[in-house]
C-alpha cells in the first residue's frame, strides 16, 4: 500500500458527537475535544518542515497545522489519526516524519483541539442528528434571503432543527421554508411552512444582469431555470418582437426588454403582474422608450388580442406600406399546461391580414413535461393534437431543461408556426392540408404537477 493510499484512509474529516434523536437544537452538545500530537519546532525551522511532512499534518478545514508553544517555538500538529490509545501511532507516518520524530532531540507533546458547534459544517451537524437510515436534505433553492426546501415525510421530526442549522451556517439566509404540496394550482404557487427565521417572503434576486422583487408566497420563481432563461434570451435579436404569455414576474420579459426587444408580457396571476410592473420600474425600463407592456388575463384571450393589436398598430403607420411583422418569438413557460394553449394561435390575427403580407416568421417556444425516452416525438405529437395540424418533427427541436422527478423531465419545444395558421383568413387551409393522424394520451393532473 502506498503512502498516498494510506493517507486517504487514515486522515478522514473530523466528525461531531452523535446526537441521533435530537428534536430541538442544542448547540452545546456539539462540543468535541480532538486529541493529537504536536512536534516542538524552532521558528526558524518551521518553513523547512511544513512542506516536508505535510502529508502527516493535521490538515483539517478551518484549522491551522501550527499552534503556539513559546516565544521561540511552535507545535507542528500531526493528524488526529496518529493519536491511538494515548500513544503516537508511528505506523501510519511517512518516512520523512518518522525521521524527524526519531531524532533524539525531537520533543513531542500531547495536544487537544477544542471544537464547538460553530466549527462543524452543515452536513456534519445534520448527519449527527438524523438517523442513519434517513438521507440528510442539504440541497435547497435560494431566493434572495429565503432558503427553500422540498422535504419528504421522513424529515418531519427534524425539519425545525434543519431550518435552524441552515440559518446558523448561512449568514445571508434569514428565512427557511418548506414546500408543502406540488405546484398544480391556477397561479402556480404553492403552500409552504416556515421552518426557521423571519416570516418575510418579499425577496429580491439578481439574474441575467437584472433585479427581480417578488413575494415568494404568492408568485412562482425557480432559480434552477436561470440557464433556460439565459438560453432563450440569447437567441433573441436585439430588436426582436417578443410575446410572453405566461410571464410571471418577468424572468424572460425583463432581460429581453433590457436587451432592446419589444415585449408584450401577460400572466393570469394578478400578483405576478403586480411584481412584473414593479420589476419594470426596478430595472428602469420605464425611463426609456416604452418597450415592455404588461397585462393580466388568460393566455387563451391574450394571444389573439396581442397578435391582432400588433398588426393593427403597424397598419396605422404610414411607413408600413402593406408589409407587417408578427412576433419573432413567443415564450410559453408554463410546462404543466402551456401546450394546451397552442390552439389559441389558430386565426389569432383576426383582421383581414394575408400571410403574404407578413415579412417574418414566428417561433414558438413551448415548455412542457415528458416522461418518455423519445421526448421530441412525444412533444410533437401532443403539440400537433392541440394545434389541429401535424407538425414536422424534423423542423422542431426539444431542448432538455431539467429533471423534475424520476422519469419526468422538462423540455422546451421550439418550432416555426406557419403564418397561414396565424391568419384567420387562411388558418383552415393549414389544418386541411396537414391532418393529425396520431391519437394521444392526454395528461392527468399528476402528470401536470411540478
């Protein structure tokens, strides 16, 4: 066995006393005395030996390998595993360290390190409290000053301790909450319980160079979607026309407007729209030419209204000369049910606009869940069902966003929607020419829950 292999085995991290069964946090019970040995070393020789015998030194997080002895000496502290039954266990020491400790004039002293609750990291504290058969929940989402957990029933007896430990070990966290149910209601928020700290759900987060304020108890926010927000925003041209039908507090709409896009944003939840408008002000987007417009209502009504409004506004401009633009991108970030709203685009341009007068193409970005291996085929079949015409899978993409549960992933299905389908004057021709042949299994409430 090589010395490096030995080191891996005999120098494990220090552990706090076991406190299985603790229900209320008692910090005094996490005190520990760690016995070890220290080699008395003249100050002038320390630099030489620190590197030479480093493999056998204490080497523990937040602890120094040196401690004071007198004005001319310090103690080089050996790893805790070298202390065995009150004696120095030389069998685990490297040759360089053995050479030093075996010199006649080398002095070795017993030394105790006092550790308290403040020393131990979060996971070590929780593992000392939780029974071995219960997995310690150390992963949580951070929303400003709020730590958000999704605990399981087996954590119930320990959730108050968990909350207090998270507060103690994370100075920026002031509130710890636990989600009590799945996200399956109309406004996509959820019931939560306060585990520890302040009962203050008004938080501020920063993402994609923007600031967002929100009431976490009344609106939806998921920090794990940061990459997806950034990915789509990066795909928008700087002067693109954006339609966001399930805008929430603005994680797509605000950065897009800041980029220079013109954004029409909508949400059904009045609280979301309230904070969306607040975030428009917070990011000073109301100080420039107005590039973001917020509304509250059902997406089923919003899409026809906003598409027709966009066209009508252009037709009033003398410079239009008969050519108009539709939205370059439509964002549908409501994975539980967004796909069911695709039929809202059928004939959503309700005036007499003809497809040939539209100078651009509209790309739909529809978020949805899938439980099957071939997610693209699944999403295309379901989207085709709600559109009423068959999409060509070769012209669609399904970007994997994140795993929501075992065998359940979130995707973003992107495809260009035909202008003929958008126009009331021609939408039926698309449906007639591209019939849907597959029947699909409709999602249950359980499938939609997040």
